């Protein structure tokens, strides 16, 4: 196993009497694109909320690169290098695509308006902004207002804004949700770019083609519990996994695809 970026130990949370996440112990490895898969209501989003600090666990621990972070705030976790797709970004409709990403870079650098007094850093920042826009395939749209973008393009922009924070690990909860089918391959390409740039992606996703072509590893969560993990080929043929998905259809499709 390579370097472990995130580890959970017996992590759990109850809502009322219901254990939405139940003693989950997983390790998320650097440079491995790991997809967390499970039926609706399995606890996947709740697990992300526990890892990113939006929810406080009722049991267990979370570690980031070996340091316990169970009681740290979401902001402290972001500063350590944990990124998450949706709740920490806002697309500003009245600003251009370029300005949205540059603003995010400025907030990361904590230089704010001082940037305008230093010409060299100013152009450095612009170059970095362009690099990120290329990574999320929005360079051609850089002078459009964010409000003029399609839903799918706005999701790309959100990703660009998160990437400006230079996360070491990025948690993406169904990044193609609500996207037109023809936009999905583009999102896959962006995720490959991000992974190539050295940011490790952890994905929650239901789309089979993505899971198969993109993931190094699958982790299956059912009823709040860890079921199994491994390479996509092996896991998708696991009888226990197929049984858990009966009726759900997701892994039936996976198995049918061979
Ligand atoms: N804040 C909350 N209060 C009460 N119950 C909650 C809360 N958040 C989640 N739950 C419950 O916890 C369980 C797990 O929900 P979660 O959203 O994590 O599932 P999921 O695997 O992400 O599902 P989906 O695939 O539909 O997104 C569900 O039964 C849900 O109703
Ligand atoms: Mg969810």
C-alpha cells in the first residue's frame, strides 16, 4: 500500500436510533482513484460529511496523514489539504469564469487586494488561473459570465475553484449528477486531469462506465456498513456485492458488462 491520506477507524453516526454510518474502517490511498459505491441511502454522503467535518461522529476516529482530525472543523481540514466539491464553493454569477477562479486563488494565497500592488505576483496569479481553467476544460469560456454557463459548465467551474485551493485529496459526491449525458465524458476527462496533477480523487458515483474506466479501487458500503473493497473487476463480480444490489440494478449492470 502507498501513503495513506485518510483513514477512518470504527467511524459511525446515529440519527435517532438509525445508524447511518456504522463502524466504518477504511484507508484512502494517495494517487489511487477510489470510488465509494452503494445503494441509495447506504450512508455514502454521510461518510463524506464525517470525513470532511460537516458532521461530528457518535463513534470512531478520522485521520489525515496519520494525524487525528476527528474534532477539527471543516475549515481546518481544508487548510490541511482536504477538498470537497460542493459545499465550500460558490460560483459568482456576475463575475467571469476567469475572475471566479482567480478569486479562489487569491483567497488561498490570503493576499486579497494587496495583489494589485505587486505586478509580478499579479501575472503569476493570472497564469495559474489559466492553467486551472485548462485543467477543467473551461479555458475557451474564460471571459463568459458564470451565470451564462450551463449547469454542467458551472460544476466544472466549481471544480476549478476547489482546485485553486490546491487540495491533496478531493472528495467528489456524484459530480455528474444532473448533467446531460454528453457532458459526462468531459467530466471524466477533467477528473483524469486532476488526478494527473497530483490531487487524489475519492468519488461517490453511480455511473458504471465511470466506475470501470476510472477507478483503481472500489469500496462498497451497504446499510451504513463496509461490505468489501478491491479492484473494480473483482468487486463487481463478488456474489455478496451483487446480492446487496439486487433490485438496485447498479452492480447488476456492472456484472452484465463483464
Ligand atoms: N441529517 C440527517 N438526519 C437524519 N437522517 C439522515 C441525515 N442525513 C442522512 N440521514 C439518513 O442516513 C442514511 C444515509 O443517507 P446518505 O445520504 O448518507 O445516503 P447515500 O448513500 O449518500 O444515498 P444516495 O445514494 O441516495 O445519495 C439515510 O437513511 C438518510 O435518510
Ligand atoms: Mg448521497
